[in-house]
C-alpha cells in the first residue's frame, strides 16, 4: 500500500521512512526507538509497518488497524467485502485438534 512505514538499519543508524519518500523521516540509535516511532506513524496513517532486520530481511510486519490485516480475512471472501463483515478468529480456532491416545 502506498505510504506504508518501514523501520530499517542503514549506515550505522536505525531509520524510519514512509514508502515513496526518498529520505528517512526519523533516525535513531536503537532499533526499539525506530520500531516505536514506526508503529506510531503507521497507526496514525492506518497502514502497514515493516520492521527489517539488520541484514535487510523483513523480521516483522504489522497492519493498522488490525482489522485490515489480510491474514484475518477468510480466503473465499468476495472482493469488496470489508474485513469488518467477518468475526475475528480466536487463536484456539486456528490450531489443529489435539490427538487423544
């Protein structure tokens, strides 16, 4: 999505940047600071926050608001149906049934 927020490591600093911008919006000495600022920015904008590891791989990805997270939408959902039309699944609903001996 245009305007997603990314927290990443570059040139000895942790940075936070909005997708489409040429430069980082904020720089930080600690990863935790960059992640906190990135989360704040993503929540304000209602977009995804990508948190990269030092090697550039995506370590975490969060969607704000959480109701827009595509992982919470059933696969057979018709296009155009908002995620709020479906009840949130509980974590125990996602687990495989226990085997009994």
